[in-house]
C-alpha cells in the first residue's frame, strides 16, 4: 500500500457533456496499484495553484498502463485542467485512501451514483462482476440525460440499470430516492455503495438504514496533503473526526454524522 | 525513491564526499543540515516516509502537541488562495500521551538519528508547562518549539504571541523546566515582530522561529457566506514568502539568537534566500502538500548551490545578503 509520485503523460482530455471532462493518462504504476474506491491527487502544474486536486479513478487499464479520470469544471483549478493538452505531463500522487470493502458472502450489490460522483463506482462494478456469484444493480442520477456519467459503461456491465434525472429526460423524473425506495421495497440487497453529492448521499443512506441495508459512501473534502498529515479533510463520525484522505474516502454510512457534515458544506 | 537507511546523501549524489559542510547549530543542538519541516505540515514524519528518507532532514518539527486531546475547529478547514492556502485546523491533536506512545516511539524506532523538535501548544501558561514537564520524562526529543502564534484558537496561541510580556512569561515558565533547546515560534500578525523576538530572547529562548501563518479571511461570493466558521484563518504558501523574508531579516538583526526561517519556503533557492536574510535553518511547510518530497528535493538543490557557488560551509550564508547597490 505504499504511496508514490508518478509523472503521467496526458493521452486525451475530452469534454463529453457541459462542464464534464474525461482525462486519460499514461501512468503504468498507478494503473497497476489503484484499487476500486481509491483516489489520486494531480498537480495542476501551475505555481498559482499549490494544492493537488483529489480525483477518483474511473478506469484503470493495466495492460495499456492507462488510467482515466472524470472531472467536472467547478472552479479555477478544474477550469485550468480543461485546457490541458495531450502530450503534457502532470505529477500524480497515489494511490490514496481505502478501497471499497466487499463484505464476505456478498451476492447482491447495489450501486448508487449521482452526477460526476458516479465515476468511482466503475472499478468497483468491474471488481464485483469478476465474481460470477455477484449480481449488480445500479441506480444512477443526474440533472439531465446527457449528464448520466459513463451511462454506456454501466448499462453494458451491470445486471440491472435504473436512472433518475431532475428534468425527466431519462428514467424517473426527480430525486434518486423515488426509484430507490421502490427498489428497496421489493428487492433484497446485501450491500449498497453510494457516491455523489452529500445532499444526495444523506437521504440515500437514511433510506438504506431504514431497510437494514449495509451502506458504504464515498465522501470528499478539500484536501491539502492527501496523506493524513494536515487534518484538513476531516468529517464528523460517531467515533470522532476522521480524515477522508487516509481513513476514507469510503465510510460506513452508519458512522457518518450526516446533519453536521451536510450543514458544514459551503457548496 | 526513498533510500534505505544505510545509504547516505553522499551515496545518492554519487560523489562519495561532501564538498560543503552543511551543519548548522540551534543553541546547543547541531543539525546535519539546515532543512527542517514546519509544524502541522509534516505530522510526525511517518506519513511522509513513503516519499522522504527522514534521516536526511536536519530535523523534523512535529505537529502541535497539547496536554489533552484537542478536536480542532468545526466546519471547513481549507481554502486554496492565489499561490497559497488558508487553513483553520485549530491544532487538532491527540494529546501528549498519545504523542509519546505512538508518534515519538515510531520516530525513535524508524529514524533514531533524526532530531525531533516538539511543537508545544496550550491555551494558558500552565498547559504549556504541563506538556514540557511531561515530555521531559521522554527520550528522543532534541528541542521544544513553543507555539505562541497559531491564529486558529481562541485563547493561547496568537493571543500570547502578539503580547511581548505574555510571550516572555510563557517562555520563562518553560525555560525553568528544561535544559533542552527552547525555540519560540512567532506570529507575523503584529506591528513590530522584533519586540516579541527580543522579549522571548530576554526570557531565555535559545532560538526563534518565524513566521507562523498570516491572518486572512475567505468569502464565497455566490452564497455570500464566510468560508470558515471562525471567519479568520491562517495564510501560508509561496504567497507569504516576501513577508516572511522581511521579518526574518528584521529579527536576525534585532536579536543574538538563531532564527529559524519559514513561510512559503518551497525550494533550495528559497532556503538560500532565507539564510541570506539571516536564518540559521529553514523549515518547509505548505510545500510538503504540493510535493511530498519537497524537503529532500530542497536539500539536494541546496547542496548543488553550495558546490556551484564555492560555499565551503553553509553557515557562510547566514545573514550574508548584500545591499542592492
């Protein structure tokens, strides 16, 4: 689990929906080391921005030595990233954080993704599908149909795929909790994996708890070091403050103090 | 990337000999080179051991250690700014007993040659002295750094460091308890930093370190809200280097004790500049976040600088800056 720095060459940087980008990197060491749920921090390569940006890994191709990251342009750092060109090199730090846990005896897994946060569920999906005994159901949500991140990949690979969009342009119209509630009322799952905005994760975690379903969430915080030294990325849990970078980003939803955490998010 | 313990810096450079003497002295403490880590950016070293051969550092300064565990500040703790960052951590730490049992023990087992400077925090004088009294029983501590300059706690910290008399009082109280070198870390959030520096020198400090973070504030225009629950936070990173250099320059001229320079230092060239301004040693802080091996990269660059510039002892650089014309 040693962490390392790797200079990664940009293979492509493509805009696939408004504000949403895919960044492919030649990074053979990282591609081999990263586990589903872990993340990397990428140097913006520009002295005005001193903090590396934490990004989850969407795909890792061992054979080609490539990784793919999906990101949304939300501020000046990600805007800078969107101008990156193939052939340029950026420094990667990783692999960071703990991977998604897969409880012993898991047979029916439920993936729940919102917006760009859906990306880190892809590697988990691959890991789960490598076990023929496991079936994977997915509920994905986004503002619009075109923002259903990696929809093609998930539709192809999971056993059952459902979606919800804010504008009704695909699947159920409205919040993800609507199709999810129906699903949980009629079907049994062994474990749920959730990634997306915290305003979505909190009600989803509550719903899972009501159905007695074990639920893991992937949280994000602004980070400085990414390696457990600065105490900048803490979340409130039932056993005190925990750093997202080392003890997360995956948490058991039951240990997250949702009200405190969601309230403390500025945007 | 990290060298095995039996290798030395010389082996890595392939020269087999050290051309420049990199040793510096902080009070009675001799350091193998002037590169240190700034408190709060390097934990107690372990987190960086995948990236840095800790034994190559001049010393490491630990995160602030308090008598009892501190939870730190609620809400958001970080915000990147132009060439810098604001933090509002609030000195979260598990307390002195945990520090000795886990962090100090780890350092003694894994980097026994590395001098460890323990950063000590408190709200009031008796809390600082309680930590010193406790740590006096522990082995493997090279020096103490009294943090009287953290802007992110309500009492103690900067409230002490902005008042020369209060800073002198906590310094002399701790001085009475230890023979180990005592460093006092100063805040830049004062009108005249040399006043506080002279006050702690008079109270028995062996060295001063500066600067801690500069008070700043962050606002989100869209939500029209403050970013931090305490409103203010501490600014660090390359953005503050010119301020830090100026204050190191002033304090080095106003006192007779060694100055440990810090505040935006990120490279070997930065280390040279701080030393020319008057620093005996230089700590890298926020730079560790950008590049986890910033310290050893800076050391390699400093060694190259000394060799190229014909500097036979790095101490020649201390305060050696010349006028512009």
